[in-house]
């Protein structure tokens, strides 16, 4: 009984903590849905799903803890389905090389997905299997099991909880917090780029933007631009040095514009990089982004313009596809504008940004 109770409490605590963390900031859940490319699987809008999910997890935790009999069986089976779904999403990301964060515990879990994430979810699925079997065999709610514990069993449970807490505190104590970006660069660059973004997604041509007339376009353009965390993705320098998008933005607010030497719409944008960078100076870095070194060599820009390489478009996949495409990233780790697609939309995006700085 003690082992079954422990497995049940693992699920209850995981769901309750996960739900409570997501309730604080639903945008982190929305970000994960887009980054993990499961928005098209949903029967409702992404923002709606992001708001429902945390409360559903909390409700499931409550039912698991209190409900006996058939309700306990149904609740455990729902928990198994939920954790199995999470496992499939994580496994799919790991196999495809997607390093975005799952934000499984809201903004408190922004680390990129890895095999360790998959291992954690595997353990939760196994725990759910045990709990389902226990619900069929016993049917009692975990709360009733707690009330039936002897003093010796309570000590055993307290020891397990203490061991778990100790491991957690050890992990947290070894985690190095990221260095905060300078407040001035955050407020100026982020505000300007966010202003540039508002109302631009409607201008995206359907052929370039996979999210046109979709949930993303419908929900991203609101009265106030919702600043989501910068997704995980790798961008390379021409010397081979690799940065994540967040690392790149941590030193300076940046605008990334994906272009291609063979793209007709890009031909009117590529000559503008020098002017944009000169006018924005050291306030905001403006970078053309191409998919490989061959494209970088064909790009006719002066040496003062720093070209970045997005190998096979892996970083761009967080936002969509097509060129030209522009995004703005704040030095505070949050998106500051975009994505916008198409020559007119990108030029308007940059004109608004220049106007914000009186450049």
C-alpha cells in the first residue's frame, strides 16, 4: 500500500505543481505549444488551450487525491493518457532535434528539451501505469490511504519526501542563474520593437507565412503585443561559433532578418542592411540570416554587417518559414516583435523601429 500511495502522490504533486506554475503565466504554455509544433493538433485556439491546461491539471490532481472508486479509476486513466501524450510530444522533439523548452512547469522550467526530459516523462508514465493498476485493484483515494497509515508508515513516507526534497535542493543549488541584461538596453530596444510589431502580421503573404489565417495569426495580433520568451534555437557565426537565440540577444537587443540571395522579395531588403545598422548604431544589432555558408558568400553586404547562419533553417522553424522574415529579440530574454513576412512588412517593421529611435 505504501508504494502505491507514493506513486499516487508523485502524480498528484506533479500535476498540482505543473498546473499552479502554468496558471501564473499562460504565455509560457502558448510558447511551448508553438515551439513544439503541436498547435495544429489542438481542437481549440492555442491561447484557449494554454489557459485551460493548467486548470485541467489542477482539477485532475484534486480528483486523484480525493475521489474513490470508479472516479479514482477514471482519474488515473486520464492521468496516464495525459502523461503518455506529454511523452509522445517530448520524444518527437528529441528525435527531430528540436531543443525548444517544454515549459512543463511554466517559466520555472525554461531549459531546452533533452534526453533527460524524456527520461523524466518516462518515469511519470510508468508511475501512472502503476497507479492505474492500483486503482483497479484497490480503488481507494490517496487521501484515504494517508489517513489509514500507521505511525511507522508515516515515518517511511516522511523519509521519502525528505529524500526527494534534498535531491531537489541539491539540484537547485547547483543551477547557475543567468546574468540579467542591462535595464536600459532592455527597455529601449524591447519597447521599440514591440511597437514595430503591432498590427503587422495581417500583411503577411499567404505563400510565405504558414500561420496565415491560422491560430497563430489570430491570437498574436491583439491590442497589446504579448511578449513571449525567446524560443530555443541555434544560430552560427561564419567562423563556426554557435549561439542560442537567447545567448545572442543577452548581450544586445537584436533584429534577425532571414533572407536568401535567390529570393526576389529579398533583393529590395539586402541593400538596406548597411543603412539600418548604421542608423541603429550600438542600440540594436541588425543581422541578415541565411541557411548556409554558400548563401552567406553570395550575400552582397559590407563587412560591417554581421551575417549569421541558421543551418537548414532550424532556428527559423520556431517561427515559420519563408523569406524575407524578421523578428526582434529583447536583451531581457523575451521576444520584442515579429515574426513578419514579406518585403513590405519587413521594411515597415524596420521603418517603425527606426522611427522609435528617431534614427
